[in-house]
C-alpha cells in the first residue's frame, strides 16, 4: 500500500505495522540508516550501525596495540551461534568460511571418482566451478527449470542455490528434499542469496554454504557452512589450526586434532570480518527470518504489481528493461546480472523505494 508507514516513520505507525506483520521490528531497523534507492543487497548488504561501531572499536584496539588474537574467538563463536538461529540448526552443525567456493571445493573433493553431479546451468560460478573443474567427476549441467525432474537413482549429488543470484528464482526446497530422499541423492545448497530473508532449515540438506556479505549484512570474508549429522562423508580436506576442538591447542605438531562437530571444516577466520558478522548476524537472528521475509517479499511484489508482473515468492526482482541507465542516474543502486536489471528488497527498504522505481519506469504503484 502506498500509505504504509516506512522505516523512520512515526513510532505509533511503526509499532502498528509490527503487529500486523508488515514492518520489521523497530529495535533492529533502527540500526540501519535508510539509503533511498539502495536496492542492491543481493550484491552487498548494508551494515547496521552497531556493526560499524564494533569494527571501529576493534580497529582502534589494533591501532593502539590493545588487541589479542585469542579475543577474536568470542566473535567467531557469537557469529556461529547467531547463524545457527538464522538457519534453524544446532550450532554444532555450523562451521566458518571465507568464500562459498571453499565449501564447493570441499564437497567436490569429498566425492569418490566417477560420482555423478547434477547442477543447474545458470548457477553462480563459485557454486559450480569446483565441480566442473574436477575431472574425476561426471558432471551434468541442465536448465534450472528441469533440475528437480532430472534427479534419479543415477545421481550422487545435486548442487543448487536456494535462490538464484541472477534473477532471484527460488528453488522448491521441499521438492528438492523429497526427491533427494527418494533416490538416495546427496545435496549441496548455496544459501548466499537466501539466508537472512528466506526461511530455510539448513540441516534438511547434506551441506549448505553461505557468504555473509549479502543478506546477512556482514563484511566480505565471513561466511558459514552447515553439515548435516548424516553427512560424515564430507572430508575435512583443508584441516588447519582453527579446525581443532581447541584452536589454541592445535598450533603445532602431531597428531592432527580435529573437532568432532562442523568446526572441523573451519577455515582460519578473517578476524575483523567476524567482529562485524557477530553483530550483524545476531541482530538479524533477533529480528527473525520470517519478519524479514514478509517485509522484503511484500515490497518486491508491490513493485511487480506496479509493473504488471505476476507476484513472486522472492525478494529479488529481475527486469527485462532498457532503463538501467535511467535508474542509475536517479541514484537507484542495482546490479546488471545476466542481461537484466536486478533489484533486491530488504529490511531497510521502504515503499518509497518501490515508488521511486515505479515512477522512473512509468508505472503507477498500487
């Protein structure tokens, strides 16, 4: 609705919207400085104020020689615990990453020679390149729309994103889980364009990975992997000092000491990135994915309606439009992906952002 209160509106209006499930919680949205026309969370999420403050404080401690390496562990642990809440799993299922390709490479290397891998042609390269580059594997790339129908007893692993990076298409995760169980197929799901706004219980799938710098509003270099309890086939192919049960007791010598949970898949953390991730992911976990989902999809569908498009279940709107320059000149931050203008709506966006785009494209928002 065009008269909906927006982030930064009167307190009474925002409280009313919270009760009917449209506005996100004030305590979280107040942490963000709304940027008119910023519709590019699918590329880079905006940080909460508290995240910036935590990073500034950590950098100041570093500058003045007050930092201690062991002190960063609490930020890593906090971020892991918060992410476990976001994807609804036990924290023991969560390890830390720097990039999604780290997880893709780990899963690819864990597969026996000759394993048949089914993946979507349209996937983001970091998700699929490690499989395509592994000559030991029998990789089949098919159109995303036919991916689930191609799962059968001959497939060993399915690789797919929960939400497609280029255009925001949402994978039918219920159907994926059902087909995988019916045929005894393992699953690797990239949650980078989903975690934060799309409700996903990660341990429904063998392995998931997420870069935290998009919808989790964290510094690039922070990310997470989840490994389901039954996925003990995943080998810790890059063991390091931070994959032990107590990293500070795994610094030197033999034997190899690995954690008994998903921390065995940890990479060595980018310390300052996890200072930020600890704050951002905790705030978003407090907000709740369902709340973020309602708000984000409502805005995306309001734009779709204004442009004469069918509603969708995605926070991302991809437009076949020649008006990318017009949007950019008006200060709209978006991305060009696969020949389309990609707009992404999140908790800090408002109806004003919808109106701005709709007006620029000559549509009348409802």
